[in-house]
């Protein structure tokens, strides 16, 4: 009798355990995954640069929501009131109906202190300006021995200095040294020289060779004084391959680094030029 009761209890206990396991599997393996989309996720889309009026439909179509944070920042590269930052970031896996927190690009750019670019290279200036969300404008080369070094900084024609308060996103124009300085001297006389001699003299004087023009013939006029003290202009024919005209002309004031254009009498090698 006792044995039969034990068998009965054991049988019922086994049924209870089996039912419990079945209920557990039904709830946690079937019901909950279905109602909570367990194991399913959505990749967060890239919202950076998207206008605020586009967000609502865009995220609803992807079963996501958004909330705009009160904090705002500014970037000159994005439109006003477009998404500047987002959290979670692009491609993160989230569940449906997840809220994306966004920061909008401010309408009014903040004020910042002008960084120091003076005496640095143009390349270094570009890197610094980018890090401050400033734009590089016109580069004007001016006489200075410091080659490719920043001499002055401007905004819309007005000179600015290090630590001046400016608007973020401003365009900065620069005066940059040309490496030649302000050295001024008289133009060398190249008339009658061969082209090779003339080019050698130009480069040796710290000048640059400009355009070279060839003509079939060329003349120069030399001033001489006759026995009575009168000035006489003598026309002299220049032979082929030699310089008969130059610009700037002889004895004109010229600055280091400027170009000199030459006119040369053609010879058989350059007659077709």
C-alpha cells in the first residue's frame, strides 16, 4: 500500500516537473522572443547632415525614434539645424523603437580666439585653421626673406592678430613671404649677349627668366658723342642667337625674384619658334 502511494506521488511529481519545463520553454523560448523581438536588431543609420524636418519619417520607417538634446554645437561644413552628432553612432546594433539622441548644428556660430599662424608655414596654417573650423582664403605672396612663412592674417581685408575674437567658420586670408625680400637694384644690361649668357646673368642676379621671343632680325641703338660734343644715335645690327631687347630695360629698378622677358634674333635652330 505504501509502495503504491509512493509510486503515485512520484508519478504526479514527474508530471509537475514536465509541465513546469514545458511552461518555462513556452514563455522564455517562444512567447518572449516573439513579443520582444529577442535576437533581432537594427543597424543605426547615419543621420549626420540630415535636416531636422527629414528625421521623423526617416526614423519611423526604420522603427526608431529620436530626441533632440538641448546642447548645440556648430560646424561651418553642415547646414543650419542639421544633425551634427548622434548617439548611438552609425552602424551600432539596437532594438526596435530605440531612441536616438541627436545634437543640431547651431544657427549662430560661436566666437573663438584667433589662433597664431604668424611665422609658421602655409601647410601648418592649413592644419591649424581646420582644427579651429576656420577656412583658408586667399594667399598673397609679399616680399620677405622668410619663404612660405605667414606674415599677416586678414578677415575680409581687415588685419587680425593672435587671440583676436572672431567668428567660428570665418575665412582667413594670409600674406606669405616670397623668400626674396625687398632687395631692389638696377636691371642688368643683357643686350648683345647670347641667350645662354643672358639667362646665366638673370639667374645669378636673383631674377627669373620670363618669356623668350624670337625674331628674324634685331637692332639696338647706341648713343655716342661726336667730335663736337653732340649725341648721336647709332643703329647696330645684332647677330643671330643674341639678345636685342629686354624687359624691364637696362638700369630700371627691379626687385629680386621678378621676371625678365627677352627678345632674341633667330638662328637656324629656333627659326621656327
